[in-house]
C-alpha cells in the first residue's frame, strides 16, 4: 500500500471534547493511531483548531481561555507520542521525517488552525514554533490579527492581510513555519503569494472550477501555489467536492476528480 500524507485533521479537539488522554483507538474521530498504521500513513498533520465563538458561548464558563485550551490539546498530542512511540513520533524537520520513515514510524506534525491565538504578538509565533507547531492556517472563518477569511461577499473576499499579518508571514518563513492559505480570502492568498519566496500550502482546499465554494481555489491560484513549490491537500467534505448544495456524500469519484484537476492544473513534482 502506497504511503500518504494527510495535511489536516481535527482529532486533537475531538479527543479533548471526549475527555480522552490520547488518540490510540478513536473510531468516531477523523483519525487515530490504529487506523493511521493500518492505512500506511507516512505523515499526519494534527491541527490545534481554535473553536469558534459560537462553541465557546455554548460551553460558557467551562470553555478555557485560548492559551489554556492550546496547552490541553498539546498535552493530548504529547501523551499520544509517548504512549505509542513505537508507531508514531513527532516531526519538526525533514530529517526527522526521514528518520521516522526509516524506523517505520508515522510522522506527526503539529499545526494551528486560526492564527487568532497569536493575538498580534510576534513572540507567540516563536513560542508556538518552539513547542513544535510547524504550520499555521492564517485564518478560520472570521477576521483575525492575520487578515480576512474566505467569504461569499466579493468585496470581503478581496480584503487581504493586515500589516501584522504581512510581518508575521515573513517571520514564519524565517522560522521555517509553513503558511497555510486554506480558509483565507482571495486577497489574503494574493498577499501570501507576493510575500513568500518559498513554498506555502493549502492544507485542505479543493478546486473552485469543480465546486464553486469560497474555500476552494481557482485554477490561477493553484498554478501560483505550484510555482512556489507548494502543495494542496484534498478536502473530503461534500460541500467542497460538488456544486450540489444538497449533497451529503463524499464519494471516491468526486474526490478523484478533484485530485485529477489539481494534477492537471498544478502538476506533480514529488510522490512518496
């Protein structure tokens, strides 16, 4: 079975909500260690997803502050790595990925989804990097200190990064932290493309030519991403696979069509 890389899952948040200490066997989650091993995963990106305000309001005083919440998810990640060190290991560099691969261990890569937790403080980027986070999805679905998210409003969709966001993207490149444009506005994407001298990524976005969703990428955006040496991770959500708003199914033919379009437009430079 060919090994693969998955650039996004929300399992850490799911584990925290279910009061789990690790993610060994978690069949109702997006992924777990057992299924990653069965599927011959080469690397799994684990998102520290910052829950929306609506969830925080629903949970009321039981919902921790952002920094406390991040600590809790990182603890679940660390416990998983410790208790299943023969199967999965943290990955912070390419050399660690190769070392894990040689040892037949899955590489686990930490990410932050929604840069709001950075809170316009550059020192927080340094702290997150030192704690192992190697990718930040700059926005989720609300504006934050980095810039503006995707939107069905054309005017809002053209709004880009804030001044802090531009400086932060430059600093992320200096650190060696991946810039992720999934969830970002088109204007934000253009700013990232102009600022980044090296690769950036779209961790879970599809093709707008096949599914006209503001989260998906146009062919021009895919070509721009490819010209920077970047990569896309296909999104399995049905709303990102088809133009049918009533669709509730993610089928293999729909996913394959997205992958084929990505390849046709952006090309393939490397395969595991």
